[in-house]
C-alpha cells in the first residue's frame, strides 16, 4: 500500500517592518506565488514600541493569507520595568535608555522569543490535505477555504485563505 508522498514544509520568515523598498513583484503577485506553492509566511516585525508603519498591513496580509502570523517582539520592551516614571532623567522618563546594555538586552530577548515562537508553531502544526478534482483548466481560479472546529471554545485556527488547484512545482 503506497502512502502519502513526503513533501517538505515551505516556510518563509520575513523580518522587517513590511515596507517594500526594492521588490520587482507586487504584493498580490507574491501572495499568489506563495499560495500556488503552499508557502506559509511568518513575520517578525521590527517596529519599535509605540510606533506603527504603513508596511505593517502588508506584513500581516502576507502572513494571514498564507496561514502564518506576525510576531511583534519590540511591542512590550517595557513590560517588566516598574517605577520608570519615578526616575526622571534629562533624556526623558525611561528606565531602559537607548545605547545601554539593558535596552539592547531587552531587544535581543524580544527577537529571540519571537523566533522561538515561530519555530515552535511551525513544528507543532497539523497538515490537512484536500485534493479535489479540477474540471478542465481551473489552475488560475483561486479557491477560498474555511477551517472550523465546532464545539471548541476560544480556539484560534490559523489556516491559509485558500489554494490554487494544480500548484506550480
């Protein structure tokens, strides 16, 4: 009895703010290529605490439509700092001053945790395969899917938005 063919997982981790500065392909083209080739995209945002960028929505879209997600490692840099408003300084009321070891350590720990979270998720996922009959040449038609787990409360399901039949190899 022949089993399922072994196919490698295709995962891309994008580290950045999502702002496109030099691509030769547009966002929609990249999404289509990823979806056709069953690539899951994860993002690790480099946006600092309290800032936002227009590119963040691109990073989120790449991840969410391919079944991935975005980590924000610099979002809670100050979560373990208490009493920083009680220590006024000339540079402002920050306990973790830029250029010091404490600030660099918090950034490095945040990035390490983000990558570890992505790696943990990638290695603990289930793969569900569905291979429908494709009438005629329907390889250009994107098919939307929805994944549900009835009866389970507070479950976050991350799945690709859909697929193209007869993926490009």
